[in-house]
C-alpha cells in the first residue's frame, strides 16, 4: 500500500491517483495538509467574463 511521502500514513492508490502528480508522487495527505494545500486551490478561479 502506498504511503504519504510527508508523514508515512498509509493511503489508497486511488488517493494517489487523484491528488498525486503524474509520476504518482504525493506531497502530503489529509493527515498532514489542509484541504487547500492538498487540492492546490486558493479559492480563486479564472472565469471568462460574460458580456451582453
């Protein structure tokens, strides 16, 4: 079973597939990172402006 590279907590292969990089490397998990750090999102999304 894969483990978190940060805290060595066992994690599922699905978790690595979703939150890891293309090489299968995971920088953290729900035990050692906040949800913002885990998803890489800061809450700002680029969206196209709507013009009428």
